[in-house]
C-alpha cells in the first residue's frame, strides 16, 4: 500500500507499508505560529491540500476516512490497482492535524488478511505577521498623560489589509494609516490596541500585534487639610501644614514642598513629613508662601499654596522692673498702723518676674530692734502668683503646725525689703532696692 500526501506547493510525501501494517500517529504539536520552519509539519500557503492514494494491492479493498482537522471530513473506497484522492480548502490560517483512519480491509484471498492503518500529518496554513511601529504608538506598559494616541503598523507580507480593535471591541478595517484615537475613545485607565494583517488569500494573523498602555489625563488630587493660611506668627515659632495627595489611575510618584518669601519662585524639595506634612521653624520676619506639589506617574502635577507672615522680633527689653507702690499692690500698705499680726506680706511688680530671682535672699521680712537699732530677718515661706507678678511671704510658714498661724510680735515695726537681685524675664534687675514699713497692732 502506498499513501501519497501531495501538497499544493509541490511537496509530496509517499509512505509505503506492507499489507496489514499499522502506522502510529506522527508529528508533535506545534509550539509556534506563522513561521513554517518546523520540519514536523507541512506549510500550505494557499490553504489547499490533496490526499492521493494508489492501491498497489491485488487483493485488498480499503475504506479511507479522512478528518481534515477543521471539522470537515472526506471518505472514499480504494480498490486494488486504483488511485483515489480527496482535496480540501482551509478557510482560516492555523495548525491542523489530518487524520487518515483506514479500518481493516476486505480481502479477495481467504488466506490473506488486509490490515488497518491510522496515520496523522500536521499542516500549517500560515497567515501574515503584523508589527506595530513605535513611535508613534505608546510603548508597552507606559503611562501617557495624553488622551490622543496614533498607531502605524506593517506586515511581513505585501498586499495586505489591516483590521484594528481597541479594548476588545470588534475588529474593523484600518488599512488607512495612522489609526488615531482621541478623548472620546481614551478615558483614564488601561487600554489595549490590537491590529492584524489579512493577506490576499483571506488568511489573517492569528496572533494580532498588541500594545497595552495606561492613559492618565487627570492631574492628581491634592488638598491642604490643616496649617497656616494668611495668619501672622511670632518670631521663633513653628508652622506645620498637613495635606493629602492621591491619584487613582497611575498613582503618586512624588510630593515636594517649598517655602519662599512671597513673590520668589518656588524652590521644591522633600517635605519634612514625607508625603503628608511639612514644617518650618525660626523663619525671619517677612511674608512667605508655602507650596506643595504632587506629581503622578503620568507626569501631571497639581500644586496648592498658602501664605503666612512672621512678625518682626520685639526690641530687647531693657526696662527695669519696679514694685507698684500703692495700697492695692502692697500688703500691708506702706505706713499702715495696726496691721494684723497674722498678716502675710506681699508686693506686686510692674511686670512678670523671673521666679528663680525671688528667694529668701532677695525678698525679706524684717523686724526693727530698738535696742540694737538693727533690722532682723523673720523666717518666712515665699510664693509667687500664677502670673509671676506678685510675691508673698508667709511669716514662720515653714515651722507653723498645719491650720495654725504664728503671729508677729505686737506693736512692732516691720519692713518688707526687696533687693536688686529680683529680675524680670529679660534679666533686668529691679531699678533699686524697695523698702516699705508697717507696724503691727496689739
């Protein structure tokens, strides 16, 4: 038995087997497309195939059942000495396995059997290859901030037409180039363009050229949620802004901050708090502009700005503090007769005082001794008001039992004595020592 597989391009293969032999299935499956270089398959450029059988047996009649691999089939009976054939036309490019199934034949010799055969042949109907040109097409995986895109393309076969598809839409003719898309076609997000060539035989590229990219035509969202906005701050103060930056399409690639004198060009750098906050401290007096800039992966930017001012530093405090010499500031009042013997002694200053400058050495309560004509310091506990302006002495306060008051001596002369060691917050000492005298009652 001779099987001859004749191809339209002139290639032929003859397989000779003895009666009764079985040929095992042959070629391996394809691992690529459109190259026609694999020795295990035949290339049918026109899509036409013919199977011709010459029966050289003198006794066997066989039935040939042919499956062409695309859903179509043929069948014929081969008698001794005859030649039979079957032809087929593939309508689409691709890979096809032709299966020839020959069941056991009938023999005119009762002493000899007619064998069976199953034979397979792999064929390729190649379509054209298609290639996308870059530029003008966006590169694969890129992020474009333009909603306009144009594509040109080529094929390895001449005299082809082209069909295009955007985002899995049906393929339509795009032989006229370039194929362009605009705002109405390209919303923000990922897009896929496909193009396939079709040759003069009607065979198309089974693996269209594909280009996938992302369109991000919307600048990132940027909001300053907290921080200075037109206010004036004291010298040496700190200013902090909080903000949020988002881009749902391509993501944020950077957030930068700038603080410059108002009217100067922005000078961007890393934000002190990363992508969410920025702080400055000890800016000199003047007017300033804070600007934050967010950039997305498509290259679009958004900025937000706020202004603020730093007040000029006050001149140095060189004014010496004084003790307010009046009945509402001194306790007991200057020259007061018959002051209560359990009185506390206090004085109010003209400004806030430095707490560590008011001690038992700089503020004293003293009693006059007529015999020695000297003033003797009375032990007392010193306290300072919450505003650091009024100092108070509690005579014998450190030694008094809880809930009791040790009285001052009756009908005696006392004085409050504040030295120049008392100082204000700027360190200015009391202009001069301050003394006032009062007398206790009986």
